[in-house]
C-alpha cells in the first residue's frame, strides 16, 4: 500500500516531562510537569512507529506478568514521545463543543452519560485548575494564563477548535486509568484481527460473529483535511485528538496486506512485516528462536 501520508501533515503538542498527580477525589491524572518545555511536531512524520509503539504499550498493559511499574513506564514513555491522547476532544460528537452549553458524547467506555453540561465536562480534564472561560452573547472566549510559553502556544494553535487548543495547556490532564483502557483497546483490536484469520478454520459461526462485532465497534469520527501550498501541495489533516489520529493510522496499517502488522514469534512485540509471511521482527529474533527450539529438542532426546 502506498504511503497515503507521504505528502501530509498534522501538528500535535507534547511536553518534555509528564507527571502523575492525584486529585482531591483520589483519581490519578497524567499531566505536563510544571517546568516542562513544550514542543510542536508532525504526528504523520513517523506515524507507523507511533502506531506500533501504541500497540506494544497495550500489550504490556494486558500482560499479567508485567508489574504496575512496567506498565506505568511504558505509558509514560509513549506520552513523553507523542503527548497526551486528547481524550477531551475525542469523546464528544464535535470538537467545537465549547460553543454550546452542553456536550453530546459518542458512545464510549469512559462516560455513561450521553450529554453533560459543558462546565461539568471540562472539570473531568481540568481537575486542578479550571480554565478562565468567558461567556458572551456573541459566543465564548478563553483567557490564557500568565505563562508566556502557554500564551505563545495558544496563539500558534489559534486556528484549532478552542477545546483542542485548551487541551494543549499545562493545566490539562487525563485520567491514568482511562489512558490504560485506551491502550488495551487498541491491543485487543489488533489481537481480534490476528486471531480471526489465524483460527478461522477452527472457529464456529457464533465465535466468528463475535469477532466481527468486536471489530465493527472499532470506529471514530473521520477527521477533516485541507490542502496547503507549501514546498509542494500538502494535505493537512485536522486531527482534533491524538487518539483519533492514531486510530485512523492504525486502521490503514491494519488493512495493509503487503506489509501487515504482525507479532514476533520470539519476543512477542508488534512489528511491521516486510512481507506477508514474516513472523520475526528481526534476524536476531529469528536466530534466538531457532537456538531456543534446538536446545529444547536436545533436552527431549
């Protein structure tokens, strides 16, 4: 499959350091460290690596043999490389929800309500300090805090929906348990695809239908895009959350039959195969697997 993102761009924000912080209600959140430095990057530049990293974090979170420290380290490594997931703008039916008194939510595993008052919804993502929102007859405005870097960031991202821009600020936080669930969901979706085809002949119709229904639940709001005349005509994707960006890119990689996603037969990590029949992520893993099998045969003789 040709790289459809070859002449494409989509900027996102990450910080140099993130911390776990406990809110008054006892819930743990991930947020930028107070002195963290901000960086804007193009998520499409190395999107395949990002998707594979996300799947491997999910596998780590699903692995009962991994400790809580292992899982936390994997999650923070991903977030340090790519930023928070943008859950606040991924869940509503529109990223423009700041223009309305209520937020309407797509069906999701985090919030049971179909609608929430906008202010109450914001509290889920600003548990330590709420943004300064000004409601007027002609609309809603948002006052950025006194941090010069945050003001400069808000000006740089002023073409994005207000909620997306707010989600780039240091006060924005995402629940740690929600982040864990999202990574597990991606890994589960990947496993569903792998097992469906590997075990197809041995599955009964009921099980096949369960796999299909599980995969059908993997969806998201399609992003918009526009064309900019840069060095060459460039398609700019308007991802309003990193979550939906990863989900879309994962979808394209999942249906790539020329270079499919695979799980290494030796180290059990996800990798992009160079050919459909590949089962090892590297020659080293292939050699180690063969050595292991050889030693195992010698012991049984």
